[in-house]
C-alpha cells in the first residue's frame, strides 16, 4: 500500500470514530461530557488500535532475513549458522516466539516455498 492510499484510508478510519463518540455522548448524558468523551475514546482506542495496526503494516517486496550462529537446522538437524525469513510480503514471522532457523540449503528451499 502506498502512502497516499494509507493516508486516505486513515482519514476514513478517523471518521469511523465519529459515530462511537456521538453514540456514547448521547447515551451517557448523566455524567460530565469530559468523562463521556474519555469513555468514548477508550472504546475507540480498543477498536482502532487493531485497525491502525493493519493500515500501518509494513510489507516488504524483499525478504528480511535473520541470521544466527550455532543453531540447529529444523529440517536437517545440522548445527551451524542458521537463517530465517522474518517477513516477506504477506509472510510475517516477526512476532514468532519460537523462531525456526535453517541451514543455508534448507533455508533456500523454504524461501522457494514462501515465494509461491
Ligand atoms: Zn538444514
């Protein structure tokens, strides 16, 4: 997604917070406006954190590699320098809690799988 497209999407997304604000302010007429606004923004924040995360997700055309020494290849069990693709286009393992490393040969095979 290019920046102009992201910008337009972000402006539309800002407008989506308008009904939340309007509904909450209409429902919570018994409490001070400032508190109703705080509650509305809290609800909006809970929702739009995830929406914004999608809008600002970075997708790279080139693979981002992580290289680590003295690891066991998950495929052939060979010890040595390990490689893994952290992110590449829609493929994203940046939050992976158990990252899998592969030797050079196995990592190239894996890379060809991701490419498809
Ligand atoms: Zn291997």
